[in-house]
C-alpha cells in the first residue's frame, strides 16, 4: 500500500506553484548524486556550477533546514506522484526505492531518477507539455532509429519508455554513472560526427535529398513568420544557395541538428550523446559540424570567417571537407542554409542576429 506522502524535495529555484529546480532530500548520498547531475546538466554555466559545488560541501542533513527553506511534498495524487508511479513501473523498481530531481528547461521538465538508497542515477525522464510534445516524439523516433546501429566512438541513450501521462508526453531515457562534461570541442566529438555520417549517410545529388524538399516546405512556413523586408533577404540567400549546390553530390545523413559540445558527455568506457529532440534524417552532415563549432564561441554570427579562417576551426572544417569530398566553395551555401534552417527554432534575439548576419553578407558579398 502506497502512503499518500511519497517524497520530499528542496526547491532551489522557483516555488511550489512554479518549480524551476528541485532536488530530493532522501539522504546525503542521494542529494550529492542529485547535485552532481544538476552540475552535469548546467554544461558550461560556471556560476551555477560554483553554487552547486558549495551546496555539495555543505551537504549535511542537520543543515538542510537552513540550506533549503522552500520544500515540496510529492503525493500520489499530484502530477509528480503520477510520474513517479510511471517511473516505478517502467524501471521495474519499487516506488519506495526511487527518487527524482526536477529541472525546468525550455518546453519541458527534465527529471533525473535515482536509487534513493545508493544515490545511483537510474535514468532520465523528460516531460513535455502539449506545445512541445512533437519534440519528445521526435526524440523517441530518433533513439529507436539509432538503436539499429552499433557505434564505436560514442553512443546515444536507449529509449526505455515513451508514453502519454495525462496531458504530458514522458520519455524515459537511459544514462550512465560517472558522466562528465567536456570543456570544449575535442577529437572525440569529431570522431562521432564522422561515424554517424558513415553509418547513416549516403551520397546523393542535393536536389534529390529529403533535406532539399524539407527546406522548400520550411520556406513556405517562414513566409508567415517574417516581415516583408526580412523575407526578401532570406529568399535571396535561399535561392542563391540552392543554385550553387544544384547538380552536386554531398553526404546526407542522420544528424543531431543541435549538436552543442556540452551535450556530448565523457565516460570512461564510451561517451554518451544526449538530446535528440531536433534530430533530422537525410540532412547535410556539415550541419552538425557547424553547430558543434559555434557552440564553443560567443558572438558566433559576427562573421563567417570565425569558422573557416580561425586556425582551429578551419583545420576541423577542412578535415570534414576531405572526408566527405566537398569543395571549399560549397561550404558557404551550406552555411547560409544552416542559418535559414535555424530561423524557426531560434529565440527572437537569435533571429535578429541571423537577419543581421545576412544583411552584412549581402552588403559585403562575403566570399570564401
């Protein structure tokens, strides 16, 4: 028989009505594991990692009333309790033996799930609302597809379950103990992109690719999202890029699409590649290269020279051009399409930055 009161969590950010970050208070060991996972989720956010490190140093149960004055109790009747029951059933673990944290992310909640005795992280759950349900469904499809391949350089998580709970879609995804963040782009990142393209990609003419057809559809949708001046600019570069790539063959493969270096996690046995919500099939493999390199920089849209003329990034891009037999002159058209493809998924600030970049590109007629 399950007690009405199931769990107690400390709210680190937000309040009972709008939780942004909360961690379980089952024991010192569980809290330490929860804080470790929170630091992992913060990626390159130094300030947040410092605060988490301080909390770990002060992780003594007798200090909890002072450290965590805002708390929430999870019951079997609230939505968090229903999620906990779902986790218990799908992980085949008694409900009294598991705990979870709560992190609010754009369009979803992320819930690391723990063994509440040992602190071991058992899995990750992602909870999507009706507005972002499509992203969760896309990640579930992507992970099922990737499960058909055996990778050497790294591996994606395994999809444990994907079901609708009330108005939410909940994905439970495997993870590993001992994961760590990379501090920037490494050879391991590059090896993964190459292997993913090798295992899932094929060479074909640009106009025959699914990508070309999807971009045509996307441009129709973009028309309703941009003002007349910006739309004219985007259409100008879209037509220019398509014309430059017409009748040429390239590698199109399964890609992450939003491949930030901190979403590639280090492990002593095999690295883990997380976050497949925006994954695309039969897309330019170069898109993951662009995404990876730009994730390491700030102000990344100032000038395309940042990618191709910076000593480090130029060497990386050149290596992929040789790997996939792409001429240097074709990189610029692909980068333009990369930016246009980002318009619909970007924040308003990033959209303005992309438009500004395209304006500059038109004025100065950038050439590589």
